[in-house]
C-alpha cells in the first residue's frame, strides 16, 4: 500500500519545516501562574515564585529579532513552513500573525498558551482547545486544522481533537510518514513530529552547538532522502523563533536549506498540504 513515492511529481521526500511560536504565551507570575517559565536557556531554576525578567526578555527576543530573520530566510527561498503557534502569542503580536499569513505559511494550533495540558480534566482541556481555535481564527482569519501539544497530553486529547474537527495532530514520534489514527472509528491523521532534530537541544543542552545541530539535520535529511527512493518518507525539522533566530544560529538554518536546495525530488510543503495529499492517496480504511 505504501511502497514507492506518494508525493507530487514523484518527489522522493516530503520536507516539513516547523517553526514554533511560543513566545508571549509561556508561564509567568505576571500571568497568574504558580511560577515562572522553567524552560530557560541559562538553566536557572528559581525555587521562589518570582518573575524571571531575564528569561522573559529572552523569549521576547524571538518576537522582536528572531521572527524577522526566520521569515526573511523562508521568503527569500519561497519555502512554505508550518508555524505551530500558541494562540495567545499571535493574538498579542498581530503583526507576526499577518506576516505568517502574507507569506502563505500554515498556522497549526500549539495550545491556547504554551502550557501543559496533561493535568487538565476533560472539560478544561476541551475549553483549552476551543480557545486556541477561536483565538487563532481571529488572529489569522483561518481556522487551524492541526494540533501540537506542549509535549505531554491526556488520554482524551485525540478524542477531543476529533470532536472539534481537527484533521491532523502531531503528538507522535513513532514514524517517518503519516498514518491514520481513530477513536470510535472516527479518523484523524497522525503527522509524526521529531524531537531528535529539534533546535531545542541548543537550549536544553548547552554543549549541543549549532554546527552539531546542522550536521544532525543534514544527516537526517540525507538518510531519509536515500530511503525515499523506495518507500514514502517525510522529514520534520522543528525550530523556534527565540532559538534558531539568534544571529549565531540562523546561518546554520540557512546552510540546511541550501543543502536541501541542491537535491531534486524534495517537496517542501506545509503539514496541511502533506496531510491532505496523503489522505487523498491513502484514504482512511473504513470497514465494508
């Protein structure tokens, strides 16, 4: 069923460039959270519930300086990306929301805020998902069809996403190609993501330098491109405005895109485009 290439024009590999937009939605005492955002590039762990102004400004950098660099890099190459956005981030930065849509990128819901939903009960999680849908639609003029949680989610998440009309979700790391999932025979397409090639390692592991990230991304691309000659393959490359958008890192993203451009048979597309193409080629198998 899934031998050979399913991609447009006989492409060997579908490449999904993912840009996470979390800045402005992270945890903060100012937002009424119990503590400040724990994901901190400096590795500072605060034991008291005080505002971490330094880390807040590090996140703000992603919006002020990182976003223009990332958008320009994609614009110069006419490459489409999926911006997995915490809804509140786009509501608070309408200029960024307009720029993303102007350049014909996709916005995938990354929660209402960039907070964990695994502790929510069913009603709270449903409200969280609905607020994300409504906020993104107001900010961009388009309803999101995909979902990415902040890593952890609940046993009800997939069911709730189906009930709210989502076409695909990314909360899976089990394959290098899409596949169908379902709840009570109601389907949703799983678009596996990848954490191993994600630029977050440059925040959480200080020894993991941009050159290491680039080499790992290139090695991942080269291997999947090789396998794609005989079997469907999709590569996900996850980045963040506040991480890859730094002047000492953005050039390595550019080098990766230049490496990709040297290869024929690579379909660079949004996750929605990839999902729609896959669903048309391999429809959900209903029982007769």
